[in-house]
């Protein structure tokens, strides 16, 4: 964020350029994280679940 504000202040980029860059980066991050979440859930084995234990009475 600070770099974007500095670019606007220095006059090297328009505010719309910085906003577009932030939006593209946010969309890419959401895409990558959603793919990771999907693959983690798809390849999760049942062995990683906690074993069910009945109470000893």
C-alpha cells in the first residue's frame, strides 16, 4: 500500500493504475488461496481426523 501511495505522490502512476494493481493482486490471491483450499480438502485423508473414542465406564 505504501508503495502505491508513493507512486501516486511521485507522479509516476495515476490513482486508477494503483487501484487496478491492488484489485488484480487481491483477485489473484483469492484465486490461489481457493485452489489451495480445494486441493487440501480433496486430498485430505481420513487418517488425519481425530479417532472417535467411546467413554470407558
